[in-house]
């Protein structure tokens, strides 16, 4: 520990803050990189002269801490959209170090396990589990909590994980008016119970409410932004990042238009929301909003120039998406949305459209800054690649569900493409045609190639070995692929990942592992082979 402390002392002060801050989370907690960076920014740990580059600077902080061994990458979650979520964690020893160096600023209560909590604490987490379920333990736990609440006004971070009685923490929300980060990841949480307790959080920059309802339990409800809560209380104005997940929202209208400083909005699994009203934002993510019919913006001019990320997935009921044009009357008959109007959206870098009902075209899209593109429908891609549209050469991630797109002129012109994801192929082709394979091999800059959910695909492109920059090859849920030979792989390959594929392929790929090539096989094929042999 003393040696690690010396390493910690050599870090720049900003990196020390970022590292020690994470001690409030449980040991082996998996941090989503994106959320971790946002929390650091909300606390003012990330310093950058240009505000529009602060997100990138936060990522550099994280990369530095990973390269120096303070964090390690533990998981990469591939979503159906192709978006990869990278998770990081501290080793047990590093977590112990973080607890030591942060003891005057940070504290964590994990059930009944906790150290003495000093009155100087600014960042606090509470993990409540089954240990607090019996009466004697719960009384002891609540007694300790009450002693903390005497200095709750100093808190700048409050993280709550597990089961709890919502009313028990109302005092926190009433008195902790200096909170900048609030994260509640609770089982069967009743968020409605504290919505009016949040009105004093005038400095809040980051809010995440994640309610995971257990089977058979009542669905969590969020009524945080109804008109009475937002319009009558100016204390919400400073909020910048709002993430609502698994909150099966029952209110019809989610109004965020009175949050002028909002930059990031993520809404996931809020099935009852029919309409969303938002101000200008930089990142808008709508996922599994099956009841959403209308999404409108109150600041058209600013949104046109500010929006960088737009992700819409599984919003099958969407009928009005007038973020970039004059809003329709609410009384207008809702007709199927067949085109997405993105007029003059000059800053868009990441566009993902998937499973959104009748959307068959994107109009008015300025693509020169686009870096990530995922549009599963061929008709949408044809609309983008038509007359007057040009993909910028800097596009580095491209996700397709139709092999014929490889041979289009616009795809051939992606000279800087680094990641290509081929997924959810509907055709029954067992291999790429000669033209498709030739088009694929034109991408000499390609570093990552992913085949996912390609049920009928039997043969990978025969010329993979000629891709000089390819470092990562992933094969997922491709049950018909039975072999992959060493001579088919490029010398540059450093990672081969096999997941939910055939036993034959897994056995062959294990033999390909070398000191240079890391072979990752996620499924327990050894157990499967044993079971087969015994039968």
C-alpha cells in the first residue's frame, strides 16, 4: 500500500481527484466509461480551456488512469444497435488505496460495513441490502444514517444503491442543496415519493434514476418533470445531464423545456410517455420508448447547431419528430412518420436509427462531420446516399444489416473507416458475393470487424488476411460458421472474440491463441462438450 501511495502522489492533482472519488462505489463496481466521465465533469475535476472539448478531456483522464494501472477495462457490452459500452473497474488493492487517500472527502456505507464517517465528507454512497432487513440491524443502520444527516448540507455527491424506504432519505434531498451528482439505482424504487424534495438541488449537474423492478413487484414510477415540478421551481435550471432508465413512466407528457442548460438526455424503457418536450441538447438518446408518439424542441435554432449524438431505437409509435422544424399543432392528426427531418444539423457526429416503425428516409442531413452511422433499413441508407448527400471521409464506425450496401459508391468512399459491424442479416446468403468481398477488402484502414446475428452465414470473407490494419475480429451468434483457419487471419490481428457460436468453431479458435493473438471465448463450451460426451 505504501508503494501504491507513492504512485498516487505522482499523479497530477486532477487525476488524483478522479481516482479517489470512485472510492464511494462498492468494490468491483463496473463503471460505464461515459457515465464516469460525466460525473467527473459535474464535480469540476476535469479542466479544459474549451468547454466543447471537455468530454474528450475527461476521456483522456480515464485513459491515463487505465494506462497507469489505476483502472482496468473489464467488459465491453455490445448493444443491438452496435453501440459499445465499455466498463471499467478498480482491482481490490486499488479500491483499498482509493479508500485510504479519500477518507476525508469520500465515504461509503455498504450494509453495516463502514468506517468512521468524518464531518468533512463531500461524497457519500449508501448500499442497502438484505443485511438491514431485520429489526435490530435496521435500527443500528438508521441510527448511523441519522448521525450523517447532521452535516448533509456539505454533500456534493449522493449515490444510493439497493433497497430502501424512500421517505427515510427525504431529509437528504431537503438539506443537501449543494449536491452536484445524484444517482439512485434501486430495486422497486418509488421515485414519485421524493419528487418535491428535489426542488432545493440548485447545483445539481448529473441525475441518474435507475429503478429495476423485480418480477411481480410494482413498476417504478417517475413524476419528476411534470409541469408543477419544473415550471414552478427555477431550481431545476442548472441541470445538465439527465438519465432516466427502467422507470416505467405513466405520465403522458415529459416536459424538459425549462432546463436551458441541459446537454444530455437519455430516456430508456419509459413505455407510458407519449410526448417529450426538450430544449436544445448535445446528446439525445431515446431507447425502447414504445408509447412515444411526439418529440418536439422549444429552441430550434440552437439545437440545429448543438446536436452531436442522436440515437432512436425501438420507438415504433413515433409519429412526430419536429426537432428541426416548426412544431405541429398538438391537435394535428398523427400520421405514420415516414421520413426524419434533420435539416441543417451541421454538428451531428453519431446517428443511430433502428426499429422505428415506418421511417424510410432521412432528409436534410449534413453528413460531413458524421463519425458513427447505424441505419438498419436499406431505404434509409439510399436516401442518405442520394443526390446532394456526401458522407465525410472521417466516418470511422459503420453498421449495416444489408450486404448489398458494401458495393455502393458511398460505402467505397469511406477511406478512414476503422470499425465495420455486419449484423442481423435477413438474407439467407451463406457467403459474401465476389463483388461484396472485393468492396470490403478496399477498406485498408479497417481495424475492427464484427459479424453478429448472421444465422445463415457459413463462410467469412476469404481475403481477410489481406486487411493490413485489422486488429479485432468478433464473431457473435453466427451458429453456421464452423471453421476459421490460421492462414485466413491477417498478421496484424491481436484479438479474436467468439460468442454464441458453434462448438466446432470455438474448439478451432482456441488453438489459434498465441502470445500475440488473444482469443476470447465467452460461452462455457467446455461444459457443453462434457455434457455431449456424457450423453
